[in-house]
């Protein structure tokens, strides 16, 4: 990957072409479960160069040419371990998987090799399979297990990653020091680009989020990228960009529109139609993009 900085924008060469950072990556889906996503997708490229798709929804993609923007980021898949019926399992080589167990039988497995294979086939950007540590996990042994497995998966992926897909090391923690510890270990593994996860359930703790971002950003080389998963409200995004974050992803632009709100302060219809929600979502994304560019 080749990086250049022009006019305050970091230009990154991917296999799909050059894209710019800082960036607000709209999260979208392709399964048909969310009709508004389908309505707005033809317009995403006006305000975004990179689309974020979850590992779950990326499974519905057969080819990258169906995407609404130039580049694609497939996330780590780690969020699944927070869902009912899924659990984290460890393997003898120090890596970990997420499995769905139904009636005592393993029905689905999310593995580091499966995640990397899908990302390398379809994506321009990807992140290593990680294991979030939400505030409700207070047992120190379990916290350490999740961090160790997150690092084990990152080491595995770093050794086997090939091609031009840009690979981010996924950073997890439960307080500032643990996030920084995990990030430092990722850098020691050779990662130039990091993606911080697990901050959404902590989004009201502004001091923690900002200190984590500042300290993790300080660990990266000048050409490094720092992504934050899931935080997409404009008032917070602008501040994160000032602290060294180079990209965020969120579906907030659609969720806010579905709730009948626009970030630019203009009024929405009282009982909006699907088309009116899509129009408001497009306006929200445009507003978020302006915030990012002006940070």
C-alpha cells in the first residue's frame, strides 16, 4: 500500500483505486432485510469512497462489482460473540473462534481463516477477528482470555495475509490501559493500521474514549491509519478526527433518519415514507462527511 498526503487528505492506494482519509464509512447491507439501505445505496458514492459491511452481510455478496462505492471494508466479525447463542472457543495454536451452538451442536463457526479468506476475496480493507470485552464482563480471567485470543488471531492473520487488501489489527480492551496494551502488542506484531472496537457500549464515557484514541494514535507510524468501529454521531466524530482517528463507520445516518431526524437541523416529515427516510439518510451522510472534512 502506498500513502500520500495532499491538501490535508491522506490518499491510500488500494486494489480498487485511490481513496482518501479521514473518512466516514457508511454501514450498509445487501440482504434485503433493510429496504432503506437499498434505496440509498445508489447515492452513497457522492459522499463516501468506502463502504463498511459487516462480515455477516458480506456473506451475501458474490462479487465486489455490486458495491455502491469505490472501496469496501469488511469488519472483523467479532461482534457476533455478543449475540445470543454464540460463544468464544480457543484452539491449541492460540487462536480463537466464535461458534453458534444450537441444542448442543455447533451450527456456525467464525474463524480467523474464514474471516481473512472472505476479506481477501472481496475487500479493500479488513480487520482481524477479535473478541469484544463489554462492560458486563468483569471477570479478569475472561478479560485476559479475550485479549489473548484477539492477539493470537491477529498474529495468525499477519503471518498469512497476502495481496493488496489493507489489514487492520483489531484492538480490544476494557479500560484505557488494556486498550493501550493491546494496541502496543499489535504494533509489535508489525501492524501499521489499527481498528479500535468495543467502544459503542462505552460511548457515554467520553474521557475514556478520547484518551484511548489519543494514546493508541501515538503508537502508530506517520503513515498509519486508525479506525474506530461504530461511533458515528457527528458531534463525536469531529472530535475523534482531531485526536488522530482517520476513519469511523456507522449506520447512525440511516437510524437517525428512520427516527425522523436530520443532523442538519432541517425538519423531517412526521410520518416519513421509505423514500423520505432515504432522503434524510442521504442528507445525514452528507452532513457527517462535512464534519469529517472540516475536523
